[in-house]
């Protein structure tokens, strides 16, 4: 039976009445009602096509037929409680293990990135017997209470910082305390973490973990300086803590050259815990925590069973396996290198042409373009960035902002994004900034 379809205005009216208003929509002043999607394209109620530059959840493309077929086939066969023995979960874990360093060989499947990060906190605390957590400024790790507590992006607007949370400077070489002209920003920023640990120890506190996205997204599409993660891990390990890499935004080949963004820091760096989520189900709710045997053994030793009704169920794992197949068969990591590299070069050309473009940074299909008032002060241009997003929407290109001042235009499109898509976006941005620049003169 077909579901009832409402007019856009009626849908919006009902949503405002029935859905919590803190659940915000893209383009809240004039939302887009999307009825169907395929690949990197969205279609509204009038059949108008929009280019999607931000749906990193639909990792290999909206409604990919291979994912749909795998889900339907397994759902028609078995969709059981996860405490029954089944092949899919071990097959999937084995495939994931092949993408990770050997020591990350134990997996816990859950339903969302928030669940994964919450479990990572529990694992770290059980293993170290310590409570305190070091996080990066502007970080966001999920919507559970435990994660709001370690997300400065959220807790500064709520109850504030807990005494067991320690906030390290974001390693931002554009706006941060150590910039691109510093001789060794990786070491300098890592030293700030070491100092935090020393301060915590003076207060009698002990560190359970350093918790960070491998490429901070909400922080503004930040690329860590060389050597940062390895040096931080050394200090954290010396303090008896563990390093948790949040790959929920960046995993599964988005950076192109590697399957995981933490691998950009070199072969000699390996986190103790890795969390993954958003892209791994292409929109289906599946997430995971990967860790070492030692940490997993400590978690088991507490005598409390870990049980997740849906995490790792046969359907979710069938979808996960299909997604891995698509990444390989369609060479989507290679596509991220080619298309992401081309898009970055196009944006760098716009930086030369338009004074409003202060910085372009990123790797693969994880790119940020910083909009500034002027390049000398680097003052964020929040209103101008919002204007650009609105104008692009009028050109039927869906994009959004991030960063501490919402001044970074972020690109995290489905991995099937094409050269033609990159050129279309760049051309539209060029035209919009050209008109906007003339208004400022």
C-alpha cells in the first residue's frame, strides 16, 4: 500500500507540530523536500535534481542497487536477535580486520556512531581504571549524555566542562595558536596535550584516554600536522591512557589514499581503539568499535555481559559487506583521490581569484574552504559563508558550513562524486563570489 504524500507546506506544518523543534532541517528558512535519490543526486517533490555535496552517510551513493539488493535478500531470509550464531557477523568482522593494523582485531557492533563512542569510553575506562578524558576544542563525538560531556561543541552551550574532561587546543594551523609558518606545529600542538596531562596529574587525576576525530569535522575540516597523533599517543601511553580514534566521519576510504584517516599519520601510528559509523551502512544504522585483545579482555573481565539487540544483526552485516564490495569494485578510493584532488585544485584557483576564500584544506573527498573577511586578519566571514550556501541551494547544489564560526564550506559528498560534479560546484561558487565581491567594492 502506497504511503500518503502531502504537499510540501503541509509536511512542514505537520513536522513543526509533531517533531521536536531542536531537530533542525537543512535550509530551515526554506527546506527542500526530497522524495527520492540516486548516487550523488537528490530529487524534490517536483522532480528537480539537486547535487548532494554533504551526504557522507550515503557513502557509496544514495540507494545503491547492490546495497538495496543485499538488504532485501537478507531481510527476506533472517533478521534475528544478535545472540543467535550467524556467519555474517564474523565474515564482516574479518573483512574489517583486513583493513586495519593487526593489533585492532576485536570488534563490537552497535547501531550508531554515538553508541560506538560511548562504548569506546567504557572500554578505555575499564582497561585503564582511570576516568579522565582529553578531547580537542570544538570536538563533537555524539548525542548521548556521556558524549555531550566530552564534546566542547555541545557542553559549552549546556552545563559546561566536567572536572574530568581536559580540552586541548585544536591543531588548526590556519586559526590556531601554532600556524603554518611554525617550524614543527605537530610537536607544538602535541606538547599542549602533554602539558594538560601534567596539570591533571598535579591535581591527582589520571587519564583514561585521548579522544579525537582523525580529521576534525565540526572543528572545520582540520588536517592534523605531521607527527601530531604519534606524539600525542606517546604522552597518553606514558600516562597510562589509550588513544581513541573517532573515524565516524572519515573512515571507509573517504581520504582516498588510505582506508582510515588515522593512517595518514604514518605506518608507525596505530590507535588503541577505533570507532566507526555513518558511512558503513550507507544510511542503514550500523556502527562498530575495533580494539585490541588486551583492552577487550579487560572489558570481559569485569564480569558484566555486553549485549546489543540489533548491533551486528545479519541484515546490517550483509549491508556492511555489500558496501565493502562496492568500494572495491567501483574503485571509490581511487575516485576520492582523483575527484577530490581535482576539486581541491579548483578551489585553490578560486582562492587566488577571490579574497573571501582564505584557506582551502583537505584530503580525498573531505575538503574545507574557509571564508574570511580578509586574508590578513583571517576573521571568519560567517554571514558570507551562509549567503554562499543559500545561493548554491538556489543553483540546486546542497552544501553546508562547519567550523567554530560556521565559516567553512564543507565538502563530504557521496564517494561517487564525479569530475563533472566538482567542476559544476566550482563554477557556481566562482560566479557567486564574483557577484558578491562586486557588491563589497
